[in-house]
C-alpha cells in the first residue's frame, strides 16, 4: 500500500479545546464527529488540497481507496473529518447490504464483544463503526502528484 501512496509529506492533527473537567473524551468519533468538531482548534483552516485520495485499511479485509473533492479551495480540518465519517458510513452500509454473513447484534454477542467478521464487499472485521476514533492523518504524495491520506484510527 505504501508503494502506491509515495512518500510521507506531513501529518494533520486535530487539537481539541476541552477543559480538563469535561465528562467526555477529546477524541474524534468517526461514527458521530459533530459534537467534538465544535471544540476543534483551527477547524476552518485549509489543511489539504481540493483533491485527495483516502486510503481505508481498517477494519477492512484489504485497503480501499476513495477519491475526495473539497467544495472550496481545499479541505479544512472539519471538512476532512466529515468526509471520513461519510465514507465510513457508506462502507458499513454497503457491507451490510452485500454480506451473506450478517453482523451479530451487540446484545447477542458473547465474551469479547467485538463485531464479527462479515463477507460483504469490504470484509469488515473486529469493530462496529461506533468503536472507531480518528487520531491523526498521515499525508503522502506519490510520483504522479496524487495526495493520499492514511488514517491513524483507534478502537
């Protein structure tokens, strides 16, 4: 995958302005980022060009790539988080529609409550969408000038 993406040219971080006494974790939920985006420092700063390619490698069977185009002059921190969330929602939706093995509902899981592996278009394994959190993005540029985004995701 990294041969395709080229060389690393930077990182995008998402600093959050949260008081230490806050009752929520200052992490960006991929499932529902809207609440925490209100606290994002420099969220409206353009940090990426107008066209980028998002590499999704977790938690899917093999990496998949999505070309994204910003509505303005380039992607702001807020906009790229919203696009990542949109793409992941679509991946999970398509997986459910194309999988013969359906996701076991949370209340019926035993032992470790991770999501079961499904065999749809993306082969999602290990985690529900609500488990995924974005830490930062590594930015790469290949020899053709294509900008790739590699997500650092925790669950």
